[in-house]
C-alpha cells in the first residue's frame, strides 16, 4: 500500500508540471575545446533527480509476480547511495586531514563518481565540488537533491558515446548529452520509444526525451567511472604520481570474458521474458535488465539499513534487506569455486593442493583496494580435533596470522606453499607510498607492493599492461595464472591419526580490518562514525564465497 500511494503521488506530480527550459551549452568532458562554462541556471537544468523518473518506472512485475521496479531496485543499490556511503565520507575526510593544502582538489576529485550530478553541474559552471559543504545530507529534510541522489538515472542515461571505453572518459570524465532546444534533451535507453511515450516523458520531465542508443549497453559506459586513477600528492600538495586505484574495465578487456559478456550481463541481470519498462501503458519488451547493480558490497547495504536515519537513507528497509541478500547470493553462487586434492600422505606429514577458480570477468576481488579474499583451511584428525588451521577470522574482522592486521606497516606475502598456521593466503592489493611504506591512504599511494588478486580466465600476466599487472611473489608463481591459483599445503601430522578431514573455505571481505581501523587515528566525525559502524558489525563483515572438503 505504501508503494502504491507513493507511485500515484509521483505520477500526479510529474504529469501536471511543465516549465520552459533554457538552451544549454554543450556539457563536454573536462578539457573538451567545444565546451564552455555555462550559467548557474543552465547547469541546474542538466539533470533531474530520481523522484522525477521512478513515478513511471516502478510498479513493474514479471509474469510470476517478481517485482522488477526500476526505481525500488536502484534506490537500494550502492549506486543510488554513493553520496551517503559512510566509508567514502570517512575516507575523504581522512585524505583532507592528511593533505590539507589540497583539500579542495581532493573533495572535487572524490565527488566525481560519488556525487556525479553535483560534480558535473559544478564542472559545467567551471567550479569545483566541495563535498563537506554538502554534508550532512539529512539537512535537506527528505528532499531529493543532486548531491544526495548518488549515481542517479539521468547521469548514466545522459552519457554520450563519445570516447567510451578509452582513457578520454575514464575517471568519470564523460560528455553529458546537450539539449537541442529548450524542450528536447536526449535521455538514452536501449529501446525504440513510440511518439506517445516520448511525449509523456518529455512533458513530465520538462524536456527529457527517451532516445534509443546502443551505447547504453556498452561496457565502456560502466568503465568511465569504474576506471579510477587517483592523483598522488606529496609535500605541499605536489603531484607525485597517478595510482591505478580501480581498473576492473581493463582487467575485463584483458580476459576471455571481453569477447562473450559485458558488465551489464552480470551486474544488471536480464529479465528472461518480455516485460513492460514503464507502468504508464507500457508494452512488453524483450531484453530488459534489472537495475539492481549487484556487486560485492553487502556490508554497505547492511550499514545503510542499520543507520538509515543518520545517513538520510530513502530506500525502503525491505528493499535494502533484499539488496544485501541478493549481493550475498551473487557472491556465494557466481564468484568462485575451490578444489582440494591430495598430493601425498606420508607418515607424520600431509600435503594437499588447494585450487581457487575465479568465475568473474575481472580480478577477484576487484575495484576498491580495501577488498580482500583469503583461504581458511582446517585439518582435523579421526577424532575431530583440529591439528592445523590457517586463516581463521576473528570476531573483530581481523585474520589470525595476517601480518597487516597485526601491524599496519607490514603485509602478508603471497604464499605458493604454506607450512605453518601463521601463514595465510590472502588475495589482495597492498599500496605503497613514496617512501615505500605500506599505506591505506589513496592520495599518498603511488604504486603497489603486492597484487595477487586471482586473475580472470584468459588473463595473461606476462602481457598485461602496467596498470593491471601482477605485483609481488605471484608474478613468478607458475601456479598463479589466468583463471585460478593453486597453493600447496604441507601439514605436519605429528602423532595425530587419520583419516584426516580437510576443509577449505574462500572468504571475502569488502572492507578489510586494516582499512577500517586506520581511520581510527583521525579525530573527525566521519572517520569515527564509520569505525563505530564497522566495530558494531565486524563479526558479519565477511562471507564465504566457496568451500570444499575431502578426507584422506
């Protein structure tokens, strides 16, 4: 009932309001010679917030009754809540404290993908975006605003095809569609829309016209924001490098998946029957994709629900619950598999191989470097007693035996062979600063000390370009290759009697212990708030991606 009344109210609001709009100059990418700064009014007219879209794009169901409403699914996604993300807010504050002389540039850079509407409008006016001048978001008293609406509908659906999939548009440096006149601005989608529906949308949105465009399903569209290079800064704000912070698009390009699946195939699962894409006299169409944007950050989805009032969350509780459950199911069923095979079982010694297979189209884990996966391996004797264990997860979110969790200046190396319980195979990226020290500060980071994240199928580490290369001991490990990694475990049995039961679990954590706890040194509201959230939920900060067991 709550959804029905909200839908009717939004339709009524949208269809009765129309106002003339000025003609805008082209809102080109940064450095585009054809763009020029525009007026404040012109910039404000570039986008609509999601409340102007969901009126017609909710109330959608499959023949079996599954709710595939675009607005409700999107609203519970990480995309929609990018500006509310408490970890992002805490991390940006940390960076501005570390680099106070560059605070304005850092906030502007970090707003590109988390507050894209606000950033693109400010950019069109020739201004930088000041993130903290717009926080806390709850000051808006429930209004839909460009800073709080995250990666909203009219961001992605107004991106032009110019330069997609090339460095020209990386780091959110996209070209936004311009209006041809005051009543016509294209809003791109995958379908051909009849004149009647075009007029409904044009009227209800003050000139936004649905326009068929194939590039809306191009992986390069996703790659524009999900290829992220961070400007590294040293003393007095001097630029000292450019870190390839998140490059899943290039990882995908270098894999076997590039020729058979695109980003949207996995992260926006298709509806396998004809369905309407609008609740206003919609006709069934083949090829609709769910707007769930399923990924790997179940932890954030749960935090948004648990702290919804403080974070000014608009998504309904049941939709966030569904999103978190969907993310976990996605990770548990589609990310990876593990295998265990006996090598030999001599008297007093057991040797076995564990193989981890990456089923994704990019490195596992990928994107933000706080993410990590690791092997938890347990060996029990005939009575059930544990005689060997590596990779146990503590309730506080740390991993037993992990050097980095114990000491922020150290890190766990890649292990081709594990012989001791204090060795743990962790698939992760470790950043280094200009002095060669381990860091979780993105603006201080100039390169990697370790990157042994599991490669996707078809990835050739010998020919990989610098930004997606393997770093550290995994480079020369012949068992670390495209699609999988194999690790040998050699366990002393001592006086234990078999048969021995080997249990293997591949765990995954979207925000590792060290990345969360390094924020604790910063006495500012945003870092302290996130650490408090994390400590409340640390026991639930990880999930098992895959498991296997064998008895010898």
